[in-house]
């Protein structure tokens, strides 16, 4: 069930932005947070990039600094309107992440930030399969999302955040072995790293050539 604070955070952009900035302090600020999943990746001006579940374009703003071929996808027309206003350099598509209207092997890089935990487990698997479909062989899937804290000092803060802003899908997501799911779909997991006491995970996975 959605809390009133969660509803307000999606209704009011200033509140969403404030929550994002405060939450990102644990990794050194919002700019660094938006770049976590992109570290060490080579992004050229002609790299075909998909910002999956782009929201209001916070990460899209970083991506367009590297590539001139960035597409943002989201199911929310309100979010896409904000994204287009915030980052007009990108192209935007309104669609479900589990049913993307793109041909297979279309993108070199798919990026998503703090979105998979909002999906039901079956929906999450469908999205990962769709990412695999739309990526070119050798393409990269880069993501950042929640993880079970490895430092118990981070548990109270995460529990409070979940209670105020998240739904039951976030709790279910903590039980998900995401690298295992990616491997099962066919990805080769190249890089994993934990931040903020283990409460955030960054994964970079490649679609093999064969």
C-alpha cells in the first residue's frame, strides 16, 4: 500500500527532489549517486542509450552529457513531461518497461536507477528479459538499486525510508538475488559493488555475443 508521503513525492517535484538529495548524501551527493552505475563504462557520442524508468530525468541529465542518442522510457506521462522539460536533449517514450516498443538489439547501453524495487518479482524478471532483448550483443545493462545492508547501522535508516516512501515490493526486492536473475536470463555479470553500508547495489552486466 502506498503511503501519503510517497504519493506527495510523486505529485510534487520539489519534494521528490529534496528526498533524492537527502538520500544521496550517504554516497557523497546526488551527482555522484547518478553516476554510480556508469563508472568505468565507455559512452561515446553515438552510443545508443536507454534510460529505463527515467522518471523526471535525473539520470538522463547525466547520460546526455556523454551521448547524443539517449532515449528515456517511463510509464508515467507526468514524469515524462517533467523529463522533457528538464532534459530536452533526450527522446522520450511512454511505455511499460516490461513491454518496450523497441526492436531487438537496438541499444548499446540500458541504464536504470532505483526502479526495479518498485516492481513485482515476476514483473522484474520480465523487465530484465526485455532489457536483454533490446540490447545489442556486447551491450551493457547498468543499474543501481536497494540491497540488504551489510552494515547493521544502516538498517534503521533503510527501514524508516521504506516505511515512509516504499511499498511491499521494496521488501520483496531485498530477497532477490539480482546477479543470479541476470545470469539466468543470459547476462554475464561483469561488476558488482555495494555502497552506503551495503544498502545500495551497483551492477553492470553484459549481453554476450553468443
